């Protein structure tokens, strides 16, 4: 294994993000210092184990079973209706005792494996039939997620799936057609496809005159972020968390607690760290693209890098009130086994490319 300055900064930025995420989880739960250390070690070892697995296992062999992975993931989502654990009125999790998993989170990975397997058979050459086929698979496989109901995860899955196809080279006209269709059909989708609760979330985002209970989470989130000012309230001094004003503080809105404690400087630090990770990782992958005839690992790596980056961006925009709440976890901050495992697998694919781990 060889290391250069880029790999060093990539791993340093990732380690810093993991430490900040673990500190924030500890500040929200406030159990004891051993909890923080345990969470940090679990995060690090999860990434190391997954990376090691993908380093030793032939990625071509994994990709050859892409369609199997997608089918199994769909079956797991459907099984949630029978064996799932209900939380806050929704069945989205499978409880294994020591770990609760949300199968819909892993669709971002399984669809990517399927699409890459399919496209590499045609040397990543798109035509009308292949484009329509992949888009149809993407939208059809989103249905079981949306009817759970989990509209936010379903929409994010579709957006990331389209982003993957764009990375792989699908013609822009399909994206323009999808955007136009979405705009034209949005009134119909809103009227007949959304539940009253989902409509309430959208209405409360567009208007400040909505029911206070519908706007409570985002209002408290904005207060929490604003309270941080320049340097923050200080570690373990989040008033929103201490007085339980902010629901879901350890999951969807954990960035609000981080911003309250560490302020604008802390938020800027996160942006710098994730920018270092994304930019340097893409540079390494672009270099690898020029050295390899097989573009599979390049497309997978680029896709997973952008998923991690966009997950940060969308979650921060969400808790800041700039977009409607969609329930997207913040990578390596959100408390949850599904989120940690999902992003660890993505990192495994990224690090297994020869630009990061070279014999």
C-alpha cells in the first residue's frame, strides 16, 4: 500500500469528521465518556472492516451480482411490512436485537451496483432503450420506499439514482424531460400522492402562518443554529438539547446542535473538511480513470463521493430551513446503525480503488 500527500489529507479529513460527529453524538446523549469512545471506535472499525473487505474481495465479482443485490434489497424493504419495527407511526426498520436496520437506506448502493453491472455489459454506451430501462427500474424500485411511507428517502433515492446515470454518461435530454415532467405533474402528485402530514410539511416551509406544531422542528432548529453565532455556546452547552426543545436531535437535526455548540467557525470547519475529502478524492479518481480501461470502479467511486457530499449539503440546507425536511441522515454524525453502515460501505468502494490502496 502506498501513501501520498493526497491520501494523507483525505484520511485526515475523514478522521476529523468522525471525531466531530462522535463528539456531537456524545453531547446530545450525554451518557458518559465511554459512550463517546465506544461510538468513535465503532465508527472507525466499521469503516476499516468494510474497507478491508472490499480491498480483499474482487470488485468485478461483486458487480457481477448487482441485480441480485438489488432484488434482495427490495425483498428486505417489503419484509419490513411483516416483520418491521414501528417508530413514530412508520414501519421502516428491521430489528435484529443488537442492531436496527433501515433497508431503504441501502437502495442508494444496490441500485448503483445494478446500474453499473448493466451498463458495463454495453461498455457504458447509452441509447434510448437502455436509458428508459434504467429510469424505469429506478422509479419502480422507489415505490416500496414511498408507500412505507417514506417519501423523503424515496425522493432522495430517485435524485441520487438520476445523478448516477448522469455520471455514467446518460444524455442530458432525459434530465430535461424528467425536470419538465416533474414541474407539469407536480400539482397532480401533490394532490393525490402526498399524505396530509407531507402536505403540511411543504405548506409550513412555504408559509410562516402554518400550524406551530408543523413548524416546531424547523423553528427550533433555526433557533439552535442562530444561537451558535460566531464561536458557539461551547461543547455540552446546547440549551436546545438540555431543555429538549429540539426533537430528533440525535438523528435528523444533529447538525443544529453541532452549530449551536461550535458556531459559524465550527460549521466552516465542516465545510472545509468535506471539501478536502471530495476534491482530493475526485482528483485521485480522475487520475485513475486515465490509467484504466475499466470505468466501473471510477463511476462507483465518483457516485459514492457525491452521495456523501450531497448528503451533507441537503441535510444542512434542511435543518437551516432552506429546503423542506426530508429526513436525510448526516454522514458520520447521525446516530443510527443503518446510516453508519451505509456510508461505511460507500467509503469501502471509494478506498478500494487503486488510487487509494495500491499494492
